[in-house]
């Protein structure tokens, strides 16, 4: 019996697709950096720099902004080539509510699906029912209610949205502070207030209760959207997130490989300013960036999601 | 008693919490000086390539090898890969245990699974199965010298090994409520 046959036999004996294994992969990514890549070559640079996973997409968010039009799931052939190029997990994005794009991504073997506001939403009312899938999902949020709605739909990992493709960390900070601040307030609430709080923020009661008991989200929570420097990554870690997504910040900078490595090292040593200073030296120009304050509301991606 | 948990990347907090539950002080190890005064070390789950690169960047590879010659070390999943002498790919390793390991041996994330294992070395190991969580997990292809297999899947695939005071598991006891593997590691320290 060869290895593949052996594994298949065992799969029948073991349980796949459980919450434990879906959330578990996110737990293994903690303290790490997930990087947006658009080619197998970039994926290899990311892996070499120490990324814990890559997000395979056709255009990084900064270019999606410039291109305009409808942003969709990437070409499955391109994603496959990235899967073949690296040993670390590969994630890919589907549009909000586009469960067929999600089915396609699952069938080609991606390790995590990001139901992402960076792409143009396919449904203005409903997200994907993520319980239907073997493959786990990560979803964006701006506040606790949104995070718990996504977890209620089956998300096994959360990321605060920030404002993708800007290189401006201000929204990532706002969203992380909002979610983590709401959890701190929740912990102070007497139990009789939980139902009304759940109603007000539009979140499932049982998850509000669980979050209070745990003192944190029931799933891993990364920061995303606007992180461009090692200091940005460490800032988000010190605020209390579990890890970092970097989109345009690496491959839109002047020298991606050393910047990628520096952000990885800053995420590990986020509490050590001496190491942060050292890894921040001589990285060249960060991505140019757009101040979020200069964006009109309809240009902000974070407002997508319901 | 102070036990270190390598805290460069991965699920080190889960290991620290389990040690705390057992009344042990967990110490986060990020730099060589953090190894002082420790009685043992756990290398958590995570991405073995990431952890390996950070071991090199922060000059931990040699200090950890020296530490492991004297003290018990346990690696879970990525930790097992880092402890192995042979993983078939070119990546930074501690190369301590005489085990041959295959990475991502069961497939991609959709193939990650839970299974109950008989682990005779654990307390009540013969009668009470251990809940094992396999996430993009490695497996043992072979063991050499005095390394021995201590747990297998129902089909005979080897998934945990011990070599003296070194322990390696392809799965994640830290993701369960069952503390018996952690207790077994503490026993190795107290021998």
C-alpha cells in the first residue's frame, strides 16, 4: 500500500472537517505573517522570508484599487501553480456570498478560503454558509458583532479588516481596538445584560456568552489591511491580535524580500524594541500608500460585509 | 519547576496554558538567554519552515541543541519535524532524533483529521484512548537506533516516537482537554 492509499484509509477512520481541525490550522498560524502573492515566484520569496502561509491572488489590493471594475476569484490554474511551488499553507479569496467560487477553491485544494471584502461582493445580503465546507474560512470584521456573525456562519478564523491596499495602518488599529475593546467591556457585563447586548450588535447569543467566558474571540484573530512596516506589525501584535496579514505592503515596496523577513521577525519579537529597531534598518522604501482620510466612503473596502 | 515553550511562532500559548494547569511555570523562549534555568522544553505546532528560519535569525539552533543534549525536549507536529534528523527536504532542523519524517503526509488542510489513539506509555493508555488532532500533519516513516514508536494510527502509520528524553508527536495534545501527554513529558523530566 502506498502512502496516499494509506492516508485515504485512515481518513475514513478519522474525522475530517471538524471545528477543531478547521480552527486548529489557524492556531498553528499564530504569531506568524500571511503574505499576499500573485505568482509562484513571489510565493517562494514569501516562504523563504518565513511566511506561515500565502494568500494567492491575481492582483494585490493596491492594484485592485487602481484597476477598478469587478474583482473576482483568481484563475484556479494560477492558484494551483502557487500550491505546487510552496510547502506552507495556501489561502485564496472568494467574493462575499459567492459559494460557487468557494466550492471551486475547495476542489483545487486550497488550505483556507478568505471570503473577502477586497473582492467585489457577489451578494449584498448574505455571506457563504461556511459550515457546508470541509475547508476552513477566514472572514473580515470591523467590530465584535460582525466577527461573531461570521463565526456563527462557520468562519474558523477572523481578521480585522483595516483598509486593504492603502499602506495606512489607521483602520487596522481602529478595527482591532474596537473588537478587543468590546470584548473587554463584555467581560465586565453581568450575565443578564448579554441577551440585549447580543440583540444590539446582531450577534448570536451563545457566541456572545462564549466570548465573555473565554475573554477572547472563540477563534484566532489576525490583523489585516494597511500593514506596511515591521513597526506596524508589532503595533498590531501589542494591541492584542494573534498574527498578521500583509497584502500590498511587501510586494509593492522597493525591496520585498528583506521587508518580508523583517515583518516576520517583528511579529515574533513584537515586545522587544531593540530587535524591532534592528530589523527595521535599511529596508528601502515602503509602499507609497494612500491616506485612508483621503478616500471617499464608496472607495473604502471595509464597508463591504453584512 | 520551569519548563520552556519555544515561542517564535505557532500555538505556544496552548502549551503554556496546559503546563500552568498542571502547576508548572511555563517560560516563553525567544532568545538563547531564555533557556537558562529551564528543566525541559516544548517545541509547539506551527510552520516548521518559519520556526526554522527564526531559529537561525536569532542564533538559537546551537543553544537548543546543547540544551537538548542535557534536558528533555518534546516537539508537536512542526516540533517533531524540527527534532528529526531526516525530513526529506532542505530546511533548518535541530536534527536530534533518529527518526525519518514526512511532512504534510496526509494531504492538505481538507484532509486534516481527528482520531483516537492507543498510547500504552500514557496513564490508562491501554484502556482510555487519546484524542489526537492531526493538522496538515507529518508522519514517521522510520525510526533508528534507540528511537521507538509509541503511537500508531489504526492502519499502522507511526505518529509518535520517543528516544530517551526526547519526545515527538505528529499530533497536537495541546489542542485537547487531555493533559496525559503533558504529564508524561513532566515525568520524563522528573526521572
